[in-house]
């Protein structure tokens, strides 16, 4: 048997975990996106058409919708967009930093470089070219948009995320290839509020890196040893696109 065919056959004995939220016309998205930007599954060619018996639908959505990949040009003018990233950018060693206990005590918690180092003390150094995901279990609030944004009495959002020092360690010391998280933003809400900007997201994209937002089921994947696969439509000039993401592990 051919080597890759044999590897695929062997992989059927591994565990495959979906890391992507399902989407429909009621799925949450960033409040700044205009209403009417989502229209999924609109029938434009129906059964019973004498030309051809089949069904055709159209799909309208913002690039940053559901579980999605962000390209550098999303925040950095003139930076690479979707066409600069090919199939070699769709598979990575997966490292999952678990901060769920800290988030349970403080919804504003921002993962630190020390959290990453504590992870490495248990599982070994993050390999160059890895995808580093932040587990907060925030995805369990999906699809309740109010629970996801978690507004206070002043309508300010409250959720966990990354800190800048954690991301700098991941990219500048460990030379990761991409990062991901379960929330709709990279930055913990308190970090963004203090900076007056999404400084963590801007940093990641300024490094020419990819990130995947609104992941799910990270609690079903081991912290180290898995592979992450992320695919998206081959649409040129996109700042972001809905992605299908999954993990495979023994």
C-alpha cells in the first residue's frame, strides 16, 4: 500500500474532534457588523424548475463570522490577505493553554507569558510552527450572543482572552505560526478597554500571522500531541473567512 494511503487508514483509529461552531441565520457575530449582513441558505434555484431538477442556494456572511480565520490585512493596511496563504498554512502541531480555572474566578483574566511557561513545564516547549490555542470554555456560551459578550450594567463587554506578553512570548520566543481562542476577540476585554484598541489582535496580525477565533470543543482535545487542521474557501482579497477546524490525536 502507498505510504500516505496507509497513514490515512491508520488515522481512522485516531480521535477526530470538531472545533467549529455550526452556523445558521441566528448565529451571533460582532455587533459592529450591519444588520442584514447574514443570509444563509437562500434558495435561488428550486426543485421543479424545468431547466434542471436540483436545488441551489446562496450564502451571504461577513468574513468574520462564526469560527473564522483572520488574515493580517484585517487590521494592518497593505498586509497579506487570503490569497497569500495556501494549503501549507492549514495544518499545525496543536498546543492548548488551559486557563479555565482562572477564568472561573475572574472573567477578565488575560493569559500571561507565565501561563505559557507553566504549560511548557508540563508538556515541553511549544514547537516552532505550532498553533497555540487558548482554552477558556467560553465556547460553551454559544450561541447566546449576550452570554458571549457578557455585558455589564454599562453595556461594556466582559470576557477573558490573551495578554500582549503571552503572545509576544509565543511568537518571538517560540516562533509559533498561529493562535486561536474561543472568544470573539483576541484580547481579554479588560486589556482592550485599558488600551482603547484590540492591541493583542493588532499585534498578531502585524507579525504576519494567522489566528482563528470562536473555536469550540478544546476541552475534548489533549493539551499537547494533536494536529490542528483549518480550512477555508479560496476567496481572494478576503480579510477573514469562516473556517472548518478540527483536531486529530491518538
